[in-house]
């Protein structure tokens, strides 16, 4: 069993994502999405050991990770979190309240 390296271009943004693809049935492909600290290589062992037999698997490097495009430069994980996440806090009454966005790092 082998993987084929194929770039995937997102039509809406023009960003190219790197993908390792395991051949298989196109009817129900498995799309593996990594976490903030990883890239698509996280799933290589799983794909090569035969997980989801007969199904096509896409092991994607998300935007800014691995071999995918990094438009606007590379962000350290803490910068990414500051840019895309909002702070929440619990008020004295126990209710979760939205805070303001963290300053850009």
C-alpha cells in the first residue's frame, strides 16, 4: 500500500493544500484533519496500516501547515490562537460571557 502526494487547490481562495492520498473507493473517502501542532503526516502510519480498508484517504496539510501554502507568512501557534479565538470568561453568576478578542501578536 502506498500514498501519492498531490496538491489540492481550493477554488474559493486559490490556496494550495498539500495532500497525501491513499487510493480507494471514491464513494466514501476519509478526510483526516490534523490539530494545530501537526500536519498530515500525523496520519501516515494509520493509512499505511490499512485503517478504513478499501476507502480512499486524504491526509491534508491544512493552510499554514506542513507543505501547504502559507499566505501572509507563517504564524506561531500562539499568534494563530490570538488571531482567531476570542476570550471567554465566567461571570460571578456562573454564566459564560464573551470577552474581547486577544490583541494580535
